[in-house]
C-alpha cells in the first residue's frame, strides 16, 4: 500500500512538472491514436484528444479505455465520424475492442489490424469492398460486426482459424456468391446474420454448427434447409429459393460430423445484442490522410511482404529429386488425394468473374448455360489426376467469339492470341488460342490433357483459374474467366489518368498482398513448387472490386525462351541462384522484387 501511494504521488509530480510527456500511455498506442485521429479528419467530437500536452490513459480521453499503460478499448460509436480507418492499427498491441459503429466511415477495412482484437464493430457505416484476408490471423476474435455497409463480393474464406468467433454479422450489404467452406470451422459460433445480401448456393456448410440465432432472409439461397436447423431457437429464412420438395436422403455409410475442437475462449466484451437492421446509404468524402505517413507505411508493408516471402523460401532446401517428382514436364500441382498442408488450404472451384473469388468446392460450377456447354469431363492419362476444368467444343467457342473475330481480340502473347468470348447468358470468358509453333509438345493431345489437368488443380483466390479447355480438331485453347478491369499494366501505362486515380493506397496494398499470397501458394503450397517465370503487371488482372488475380500460372513454362533463361554465372539483384528445373534457374525473391520496382 505504501509503495502504491508513493507511485501515485510520483505520477502526480511528473504530471505537473512535465505536462507534455506521455508518462502513462504506451508510445505505440499514442502513435496509433495520432494516425487514427488524422485519418478520421481530426474531428471536433474528439477535440479532447490533446497530443501536445495530454496523455490518453492518464487523462481518460474520450472513448479510450486503458489497463495500466496499454489502450485496451476504443469506443467511438455514434459520433458522426467521417474519414477512413488508419493503416497502422496493428500498433495497438493490447487492443481488445474497436467499436466505430454508427458513423460515416468510408473506404475499406485495412489489412493491418490489432493482433489481439476480440471485438470489431464497424456496423452502420459506408465501408465498401470485402473483408480483408488478414482477419484470418485474428485467432482471438470473438465478435465481428460489419453489417449495414456497402460491402461487395464474396464472403471471403478467412474463418478456418477463428474458432473463438461467437457472433458474425455481415447483414445489409451487397455481398454475393456461395458461403465459404471455412464457416464450418466456427464451432463456437452462436449468432450468424446474413440477411439482405445476394448470397447463393445451399446452407449445408452451416449444418453442424451449434447456432442459437440464424438469419438468412432476403438472399438467393437454394437447396434444402438442413435438418439440424430445426434445433435453432431463432431461425429466419424467408425470401429465398429453398426447395419445397422433400430433402434427399443422406448417402449410405455417411461418417459422423467431426467433433468440434476445444478452443480457449477469451473474455467477451459487451457488444450489441441485436443485428443492425437498416443500411445507411449516404456518401461521404474520405478524411484527410497524411501523405508522408501513408507512404512510409506502404513502404513498410511492401518490405514486409518481401521479407516474409524470402524467409518462407529459405526454409525449403529440397533436392532436385524432391522438387521435380511430378511426371508432368515442369508443372507441379497437388491433387485431392494429396492435400496441401500448411498455413492455408485451398479447396475451391470457380465462381463468376464479377465476384470476389473464394469459390465453392471443386466440381460445383453452377452457371446454367455453362452446365450445358461445359458438361464434358475428361480424365487425364494419370489415374489420380482428373481435370476439374470442363471441355468446350470449338463450335461453342466460335459462337462466343464471332469466329475469333478481330473485334473480340484482347491481345497477344508469346503463346498466342487471347479473345473475349460471351456466352448466350452474358457470361464473359477470356480464351487463349495456343500457337503450337511455340509449344510443339502440345500437338500431342495426351500431353495437352496432362498440362490442362495440372493447371486446372491450381486453386487460389488470387489466381486466374482455368474454367475450361478445347482440344477439338487439333486446336489447343485454354478458357478463363474474364476480368472487367483488365490488367494492372493497362491501368498504369495505357489508360488515361482518370483510371489511375482509382488506384488508391489501400487498393495498391491490396494488390501487392494478393500477389504475394499467389506467389507464396505457387512456391510453398504446391508440391513440387511452381515458378511463374513471367510475373509482371500485364499478368495481374483486376476484377470489379480490384481483387488481383495472377494469370498464366503454369503456362510460361510451356515455352522454351532463351531470353527467360537465367544462366548459372549470372546474379541479378544480388540474390543467389537456385536451380529451378533441369533447364531453368530462379532467383530468390526475384518475382516480388520485379513487381515492386516495375
């Protein structure tokens, strides 16, 4: 007791003698609050935040809760705040609650989030885009509220490691697509609010969850309600397209659902008990962002992506026989019989190109016309590798491209021209017509089928995935989804300035991190590793929401080009050489560095 009194007296003396010193609050938290204050536009409602002579914890600033010198809660709900969320929220090392609900915040949710966050409440704002992939690292997250915003695209597949999550609210947005498979891992989830979106597909992924509250009203769900839903006390499912016929019986010898794992549950902070019920649709200008701060932060993020990539690469010291055990010429893929183990697992097939891509399980492509046109499935000569893409007849492709007319030509590359095709239902495709003079090995149909089989198993949300192929009458064509915004190279170097202004700092960070993830997947998750060999801005395709997709994965290796070969005596960017295949070499970090300096 005596020591506590002495400490209190000492703190009071320091406060009066040195009022400008942040004597109590952690410097990282002070820095984070300064940046947040700036990106919110220095609002008058937070005028009590005095960074010159004040101390957040010592003076109990508005909306700030501390434990000791650490900021543990930021509660700024309903203050009419404008602007955007700051990019260095990760500086709050002890923050458990971030509540900025019922304001007028715009922009997207930043990738950098507090690592120990338990409650994130951004409901009733003007936030756009989709959920950031960095949410997958917040393993202590208990409550996530992002309802009543302007969020679009798929519900991103980020939930595999969020076993503590008990409340998830994404209602009253403009999301679409099927529900991600990782939702089935949320064994602690008790309340799920999906109402008033455009979600499709069935609800089977939720069948084994112990839900108490489930609202899926006003969506486009189909199929049957799982029988387990009868035990949900508060279930709302009207205004969908559920089947009224009896549900089909389960297949014989169906194994029981897995036992829910045991998670250590952190303390649950006070949060809203009801899902937000209305969406505010007013537009607001973003707050002022200090340019120099954002530039520095972006630099740190980009540098961090490179460092993480190089560190991961350095852990793989496999010999040549381990690296190239595939019977395919140079491609390496994993198959359903050889699941990828690691930080991320990708088990998905394709969705329409106008959505954010973490799709449903393989083989469930549900476009009605594609079901008819892309109906043929062919197995490769290797017994365990089947082609998940679909065979398309040359006659259907001629109709889609007006006989490969010049007005449908998107561009040309070393492998041949690429055309835009449109199906009768309006779906757009990108069709690559391979020039066999530069890839003569593909004249053998079984060789082409083998390559297609390998490429079709590349599944990642940041890869342009293979939709179909054609081998009719000696033709060799690869079909992909068409991305409306074209390539990053077009925006940077071809189109006028008005398009470049859309590449905000947040979008540039999003593109960079997306490409880092794509390369990590190719280099780390695929066994043996796949080297892209042609990583450049022209091969970074952007969808409507500026989600990046790396094209030509596994294709550049089909062409032997001496200009692409790196000889053993060379040393670019001061990186050491590692043998990539029997004929090619790769530089550690070359792909990422090249993208950053172009």
